[in-house]
C-alpha cells in the first residue's frame, strides 16, 4: 500500500508571498484536507478488500462478488453464520472453483491451493461412469470445515457428474486399500484399510 498522503505535500507548494499568512493557510488547509482524506481512503481499498486481510463487512462484499455467503443453508453444530476465518476459506474455495478446468489434476491443484499447509491428503476417485468420490487421508480439518465440504458448499465436481460421497480410511493413519500401487496413501492386502463414510 502506498504511503499516506499528507496535507503538507500540498501546503508546501504555496509560494512564499502567501505561505506566511496564517488565515490563508488555515483556509487552504480546511479546503484541501477532505481531498487528502479521500485519496488516503481510496488508496486503502486494496488492503481493505484483500482476501488475506479483509474482515467483517469487507469479507461479505468479497463473498457477494464471487458468489459465497457466510449464512448457512442449515445450522451445522449450532453454527448458522460463518466466522471470518472459515468464511475466508470458503471464499478461497469458491474462487478456485470458478477457475477450475474440470479435470482431476486441476482438482488436486485446487485442494493444494485452498488448503495449503494442511497436513491431510486427498484421493479423488473417478469411477469412469460419470460418478466420483473423495477420500480424505488423516483429515486435520475442523468439524465445521468438513461439514461444509460434505454439505456441498465446496462442490468440486464437474457438471453432470454424481458425487458418490466423502470417505476416510476405516483405520486412522492407515493407507486406503487399492490395487497396483503402494505408497503412503494407497496400499494392497495386509496394509491398506477399507474406506468408511466421512462423518462430521
């Protein structure tokens, strides 16, 4: 953000024949000050409406621009209106969805951006029959955020594709069962666990 503009920058332009006149300088200060205040207000807009720093009503305005609201369709755990931090996360998710290309790699990229720094991982299952599902490995998210995801507020699926559900390993900290691959998230017989519905 630019340094605040001060009235001195303008008063300093007054020539010597007039800048020694107290009444004139007081009148000129009163005339210029509202314009200086307006310049500083306009210069503050990028910070006020920066998603990372906005709060309260500014976040509401950003949400309206991108199509998100802090008012929930139904109460989740006694919460009917999102706090600033959770609402900011939802706005980030909606912005990412608005830029999504509809591909699975694009979906992974969105999760990496929106939930940057979170220790959990996801697996996206494409059933190849116009349906898909998500598996959360060690979801380290709040109950409210998980409820938003499973409740369709962060609807990361292409149009016309059925969401089969959201799941987690039935044994916490264990890879999910899968064929033909062995890594930290998917493992075969004797190592991988079946998936269970993700409940909030």
